[in-house]
């Protein structure tokens, strides 16, 4: 991947841009979809969740990268987990202080970022072998890649499930005297699977090299 | 990453990482706590207004709160307890203080709270003739995983529900956690919480409420998949409307016909 001729700006670009489409953590690596199912019923809570994941991912990657030469191989996983868990608690405290209303619907899911495979995956696969700046960009790229998928899923689910978006009524539902009959399946977790499935289909039709070969 | 690191270095790294991480967590928690406390207070006030059906969007909450008369009630006698700043009283702090609370006997303690404070806040509104027409009281107790904290608002007759809300809990999202959902909360309005002998009577029933049934005024559709949360809500109401809760106070309201 990184031949000697690639310059450092190229490396930065790859670290930042690649995770958006070519190695998107959700649609290509199929990681971290637990939280996609859980928080995407409303766009507002999704945005907070995305911000939280981006913060944890970039900070973890940077921190792990800075101390990567001092982490003994035998305890590297537990060191990464400790850093991730601490950062998640800090982010959760910030949300409770500055986005209190949103901390209610997000409830346990911010805490569960600890178990999101994307974060430890990037710390172990990338930050342990790359300098801090690059690791930061890698974290940011993966965070944005994750957020793009979540925002698309949440937009579809909230709009079709309730007729509203970010609290604004776009399609007045029959319950409020309008014409739109909300699709209640969209507020249930399985609909997130369907939307991710359609996204993966669309992405693989566009970038056909992502299609796995027949075994 | 080194393959063979001396044990001392492994231990040292582990120690330093743990210390730094715990310091970061501690500092952020302590620094942010005052802001979170203000948020929590604010959110509680918002819930008091919403449960009483008084909330108006766009008006400062602290200002709206002035529509309500905040009083402290001595739970045992049901009489008002005069205090300079009743809004500063912290019921949950008092519950932990043996001087300001009583221990509940196991068979009284159906909500599993162990102790109960001697005084509790109530929030009232009055009609033009000065009679109480809204009573908001705090209620709490155990659900499945967590303690549910909420408010119930009653009409001046002390038995008809205006609304109920839970502002803090950690029940299973999607199941017991639905005690937050507007759709479930809506059906409480107009329910009657006491029987003809003024004993608390409210039931959460599975499979929907049959409105042709004469007892349906005492019934609310239970949350599906949340047996223990439902039982928690039932017990919370039974306890806080009963003799160890606001029962004596509601008696006083009734016998004075709201002029207290």
C-alpha cells in the first residue's frame, strides 16, 4: 500500500479519504454496526453520536500513536482499552454537560462506544505503526466514514418513520392531520439493516472491485 | 512495539497509563459536575411543568415555574412544613440522612428505596377562588435495572391524573425504557388512582385496556416486554399515594376542599 515513492501528503490523503468509500468501516469492513441499529432512529441523536465517535476515534488514535514505542506488546490491547474507555467516559461527561437533552435518548449507547470495533481496530491496525499526525487523520477519516453512513441511515429512518427531520415536519403524518402514513418499521432496528444493505449494494455497483470473489 | 520487554517496564507502563487515565477521568468528571447539576435541575423543572400541562415553548423555565407554588409537606401528618426556601430542599439528600428520614420496614418498602425522607416537595396551582386545582408530587422507586424518578400531576380532586412523567431511569431502551414515550404517557391522563375507599388502585394490564369495562378508569395499558418495569411503576404509585407517601397530604387536601 505505502510504497517508498509515495510522498507524505499522499499518505495523509490516503489516511483521510480512503475510509470514506474504499475502506468504509461500516459498508466495507462491516464494523461497528451495533450502534447504527440503535441510535439512527432520529437524526439529532445520530449527529451527537457521530461527534462522540469522531472525538473518541481521533483522540485514541493520536494518544496510542504518541506512546506506541512505549507500549509493551504483551499488554498492548489492555492499554488501548484503558485509553478508549477513559476517553469514552470523558466524552459522555461532556455530552451530559453540554448536550444534556440528547444524553437521554442516547442513554447507554455513548458508553458502548468502548466496545465499538472500529476504534480498537484502528488503534491496533494503524496507530500502533504510524506517527501521530497520520494516525489522527486516519481516525478522522474513519470517523467521518462512519458518520456518513449513520447520517444517511438516520435521515431515511427518521423521515420515513415519522415524517419529520430534526424535529421539523416535512411530511405531515396522518396522526397530525396530514397525508403521510408513517412507516413504523423504519423506527425498528431491522430497517437499519435493510438500509445498510442497500447502501452496500449501491457502493459495490459503483466500485465493483469491492465485490468479493466467488469462493 | 518491542517483543521482549522486561517485566518491570511492563508493570511501569501499565501503572503510568492507569494513573494518567484515571486522572483525566476524575478531573473531567469533577470539572463538569456543576454544569451537569444545573442541567439536571433544569430538566427536573421542565418535567414538573410538562407533567402539569403548563409548559410553554420559548418561555424561560425558571419564569414559568413561578406559576407553581412550591411547598414542603411533612409526609407523616400531611401538613405543610414552613421553610424559608422550599425550592432548595433536596429530598434525595435528606433520604440519606438518618435525622431527616425514616427506615422503611421490608413489607412497607414495595418500591425498594430502604429509607424515606420526612419531608417532600409538592408543587401546586390554585384557581381564582384559591382552591388547589393541580397537585404535582415527586415519585420514585425501583424498576428493573434502575431507580425511576418522576412526577405525577393530579387534579384538585386528588385522584384524577393530569399526567405522569419519568425524568431519570436506566431501563432497557425500547422495552422498559418506553416509560419515556409520549404515546404511552398520554393514556394516563384522566385515569383515576383511588377506589371508593380512598385506597390506591391502579393496574397496568397486558393486551390493552377494554374501555367498556367499568374498571378501565383504573387501568393503563402495560408496556410490552417490560414486566418488572410495569410492576415498578404500579408499586411506585401504590407507595407514594399510600400512607407512607403522600396519602396523608392528599387527605388534608380533600378534607379542606383544597383550601389549605
